[in-house]
C-alpha cells in the first residue's frame, strides 16, 4: 500500500513490532520510505525458531514524507545502532537483516560493530542507478518531491499490499540515501561478520549488480554467500520467493548464531 499523498499512515499499521523470546536476537531493518510490515513474515519465521525479533521504525518513516525530509542518513544509522544495543542487552548473539536501504544500514552497522554475529542483506544498494543520482545535490534545491512510479516489479503484484511506503519521497532524502551508499561502499572491506547477499533479478529499483559488487568487496568477512532470485522483484521479503528467502536467512543465522545447547542433565 503506497501512499501517493503527504497524508500520514495509520500508525497501527506501521508500528514497530517485537516477536519471540530467547537469548538470540534478530534485528530487522526496513527500506527507504518503507515500514516494518515488509519484514513481518521473516520476523515470524525467526521468532518460531527461537529468535527474539525486533523491527523498529527508522526516523522519518511510518508517518509522513515531510518527517522523512527532516532526517539525515546518520539519523537512520544511529537508530539502527540504538535498536541493536537494546537487543544486545537482552541476548547473547544478535543477527541483523535488512531490506533495500535496510540492508545497506545493516552492512554499515556490521562495519563498525563486531558484536554483529551475521548479516542478511536483501536487495541492498551501494549505488543508485541512472543519470540523475550524481545531480541530486543540485536537484534537491529546485525539486522538492519525487513521486514513486506505478510500475510494480513484483512477480505477484498483490504483494505490494504488504509494503506500506511513501509514494512521495523528498529529493533531499533520496540524496541522503545516495550519500549512505557511498559511505557503505567504502566500508565493506571492514566487515568481519558473515554476510548473506540476496537480490531479485527482476528488481527495477536497485541494480542487481549491487549484489555482485557487495560480495566482491567483502574481502574480510568470515563467510560470504550470494543468492540471486530470477523471479523476484525488489521487495524479495514479500514476493514470490519469500518462503525460500526466509528459510535461507534462517539457515544462515542458525549457522552462525546456533541455539544454545540445553544444560546437561544432572548426574550425566
């Protein structure tokens, strides 16, 4: 459900959520102009496997595009850090998954916080395609709003109903996303945590070649796995491959943050 106006979202529909209990945490980060519902399915899968899953709302998101316009990429990154700290205070291991810009923010976090046990980056950008991004520092001074297109790249177009996102995006905020991508592109070699990189090949929002470049630059990571999805569009967490995507993310996180073994029975 994409809001084509500057009117606010229903706060109940886009509020942050917490699922599950246990000593393993999973931080799930939504994308640019998006909201936590886009990762709810993944959160349910992780919670059922024993992860304490948390999906916050990033600053400027889930309200109105005017609120987004007042934020910077550093505000989004600091909110991710704070949410991670909250989970880390309750859990022994914390993993991080993010969709689109959320994946880029997950990589940013992993680049400077060695507590991140593993990462899943879904359709994460490290550059914005087309001739306009380099001109954004100028464009944002003369054009305030960018209207998202009606062209849906999802295999299942009805899956868009799970995506509560702004249809009106501030050009100033798009430039902040461009700046974030430039920073994270340079940080990738610093990441030590294992990273699962996933991208839909039908993606018309973020160039799938970003996935290849992310994997190539992760030279210091403990483990890297790249998975391309020929049928999926940009929002792979809700598109046709969502069940297999969620299963692979769970498998990845279980590999590097396994459930603690039960204490040995007394007398054995």
